[in-house]
C-alpha cells in the first residue's frame, strides 16, 4: 500500500481542519461580540478535549486489539472503562480532593480502577488452561457488570443531587469551561500515545501471535506491561474527566484498519488522528442535533457503536476469534 | 571438532508438577537436519518452545552456540534461532511482505527504519520459498500451503542459523507437503542451515532427516541416524504400536505403515 503516506497526510489535514473549524459551529452566533468568550473559553477547550479524549480512547482500543488479537477488545468491552468509572465515581462520592504531581485524585482513582479491571479480566481469562477470546470477552462483561453494580450501589447511597450528577457523568460528556480539563487530560493522552507510537513494531509482532513475537526477539512480558500501563493510563485519564464514552476505541481503529491496513507504524498515527476527529464529529452532532439542548456524547457514540459492534460480529463468521 | 549449535544436557521441564520433558540429553551439530518424532503429548512442541525460550524455566542446561540459553538476550537468541510455529488456522492481519519484514526485528535498532540489507533479506526469503508472486496479498487470502511457505519465509528473513519447525507439513495435501519438504531440502543445501523439525509422519522423518530424536512421555527413547529407526522394535518402542516396514516400490528406500 504505497498510498498510505497520502492517507495519513489526509488524516492529518482533516484533523487539523476539524479542530480549527469545529469551534465555529454552535448555537450562539459568533457575529455577536458577546460570544467571543464563548468561543475561547467554552468551544475551543471543548473541541480540544474532544480531540484528545477521542485520540486516547482510540489508541487504547487499537493497543488492546493488537495485544489480545481481537477486534472486539476495547476499553469498554474489557471492562477497563467501567473500572475507571467506578474509581472516579468513588473518588467523587467520597469527596477526595488531593492531587499527586498535579494529577487529581479522581484521575488517579480512575486509573487505579481501570488497572484493577484489566488485571482482573486478564487474570480470569488466563486462569483457564487455554486462552480464548470468548473467555476474555466474557470475563470483560462479568467484570464490567461487577463494577457497574458497585457504581449503582454508590449512586444508591448518594443524595438526589449527587446521584443525578453521577448519572449524567456516566453518560459521558465533554462540557468544560476554560482549559483546566484539557491540561488535565493532555499529559495522559500525549505520554500514553507517545509510548504506543514507540512500540509499533512490537505491536505488529504481538498481533501476529505471542509465541511468534518471542521467537522474533520481543520481550513480550515487558512490552505487554508497558503497553497495558500506557493504554490504561490514557483510559483512566480520559474517563475521569469525560465519563465512560464507549465504542470510540472499537470504531476508530477498525475504520482506520480498513483505510490504511494493520501495519501499526501507519495505523497508530492514523488512529490517533482519526479517533480525535471521530469524537469531535460525534460531539458536534451531540451539540447541534436537538439544539439548544445537548445530547450526552456517550449516547451518540453508543448509538453508532452498538450497530457497528454487531456488524463486526456478523462480517466474518469467525470475527470473535480472528486476529485484528 | 566444531562445537554443536545446540547442546541439551539433563534438561527437564514440568507444568504444575506434571513432568513434560524428562532428563533430555542430546546435541545438534551445525548443518544437521534432524526430526523430532513421538506420539501425541510426548512433549515435542514443548521441547521446541523451550529451545527458543518461548516457554521459560526447566532444570538442566540448554546451550546455543556454546552459550547457555540464559546468557542470551531475547534479541540475541532471535539472531541465532528462528521458529516456524504450528499452523493454527489463524492468520495474522498483514500482507505477506509486511509479515516477512517483521522478522527483521532482531536486526533493527529501536525505531530504526528498514535498511536496504533488510529489504534484500526479505526479497531473498520470498524468492527462496516461491512466495514473491503474492508478496502484496493479505495473509488471510492465502491457502494453507501458501501460508506455510510464508511462515517459513518469515523465519528465513530472520537470518538465523538454526531453524526450528513445528509440524511444517501438518494439514497440507500431499502435493503441498512435497512442496514444503522440497523447499526445506533446498534451504538446507543452499543456505547450509541447521534444521530441527517436529513431525508426526515417520516416512517424512525417514526421507527428510539425517538424524531422528524420538520422545515418549517426555523422555528421549531414540537418538540416532534416521535409517536406524526401521531397525526391529524401535518404532514399537516409540509409539507402543506395531508397524510394517517395506521397501518403496520405486526407490527401494524403507517405508513404514502402521499395523
């Protein structure tokens, strides 16, 4: 595929164009001078947050799919999002306000929840004598249900206002004022993505099979730990701020694979750019579809993602057990 | 006498207290073409995986090129030992060329681009396995035989001296099996590679290997020239089953049929 460079350049151009133009679309007309703060303090940060969140979730999805050799492995299906959501919900409910190295307690707690769920899912799937994709997805569903039950329990114990806030947060949203949220999520997404971009060769080999990767010289244990940590960190960081926005991590990498192939040296930058653009577009729809009211962006991604998931399952009879 | 490329001494391996390999001692000389035979569950695949450190652990000593396995980094080991896994029906989501190029991993620095010598090694591997014609096709569009050739090409691009193959002809029809066997024989002759392959086909071992190692319940029950395999009682000892041995109608070479 010699045209990959051009596709990648097209993605970069589209992403740049999307980020540059998206703030101009909204309910309030920018011809009104009073709208200037709306532009700089609400729309631009929201667009940046949407792009970073989309990029982070898509990169994490791509990485999980390569490491688990399954197109249905995503932060959402593996229970990582629900683990992060539980961590964040607990931190919000308990009113933790401390921060470590500038990272808020909610983000740290979300990261811990994400990591715990990944370890649990992986542990359950590996505990069987033979590793299978269906075991992995079932373990993901089970852990997800477990964490959602804990979230519901926390919600039940909360007063009406907190309960509504938690519910609204769980629907996923990108509402933000000022650049605080953008700066909070930026280090997670940039550092996580940078790590993943450094390991694209290893991702290729791991997507071809773990035994094969070892025989080609990959230190599989180390690489897997680094990539899981980087992805989980991103998911934790994004979910803590934006709620568990589902399906971006499945749809974006898969669409990129159809356009640019599976070679991760091309796929990873494409997924970063397209993931950002994708969530940006979903957010624009969420803001404008029933304006002046807004639909939570998580509802839009789930409405698109559900049918996409089914299509992916039906597309190939063996999709559930075939490599990415 | 040159040091063997592979030297195994008193090696045992167990999983969860169950012995898989028991006190194995053998060595493989440079340029050998050796087959590993044995009934299902004898530990053949585990042995290959231990030699390549895909499976870690075990007691005893495995040395590659005179150095204990534990002294190698995984990258150093990959420059000396290549591996063709057993076909499992799953294909990697890459084109043939992408897949073969990935095997240059142990020769590339971190983040370093593919160099001209890497492309040359890939081209040579594709050429020698007869896979150049479909280098740009996705692996999942290939037949089982084509895929197996690509798998061998990928191991060749690694430019290692010792090639381990796990049932390279499994699930292939007779003409495709012959193609793979011819490819391996050519590689042995032209590249001077050392081949160690697992097979369930006794006739394949007789025809393709100069040396045979036979395992039963994890223990080495035969180690000798392939011709000695047809001596009275040897195969019975390996498989616990009797065999009929007769001459091939054309070549006169001994062929084996299970009773």
